C-alpha cells in the first residue's frame, strides 16, 4: 500500500524509487546445560540505531535467553526439541551430533538467541 509504513521506520520518506537497499540478518543460537537446581531465566535485551548517517538505515540487535526443557531427541535427524514457558515449543537441527549424547529428555537448558539486522541505503 503506497504511503503506509511501520511507525519505527524513521526517514522512510527519504527513500527514492531506484535506491538500492541492503539488509543483513544474522541469527545464532547457543545452548547451555543447566546444573540441577539452578534457577530458570527468561530475559531479553535489545538496542536500535536509526538515522545516524547521511543516508537512511540502521541496526537492531536482540539477545534472548530462556530456560527450556529437552522434550525430544532425534539422533537420526541430528535434531532436538524443547518446551518452555507458556507452552512455547522449539526444535533445531544440531550441527555437532555428538552434543546429543550429552543431554537427555527432561534436562533443563538455557537457550540464547543473538540476532542482528542492518539496513543500509546505497
């Protein structure tokens, strides 16, 4: 819809037809087996920068850490599934399948997502 933009899109009106826009998205996920009795966590932090340069653009970063429970392990597919707060579910392929030998269904794990997005107008 022409003229419609997200409220957070600052300086959007400076873009012109033909401008080249590059977007870089990075997302990494890491996990740490919790010690028995260790307190659960569920937190997120983030930051944004926008409109700081001559051309429109900016960055957004987010880090989220959550304690989850291993709900399934599939060694043949090199994958693991988790459940977390409020019925949250997540599954992921594991790059190093030997990691699956170190956990079992029911273990508590802290998962951390690090995500960053950069938008630049060329």
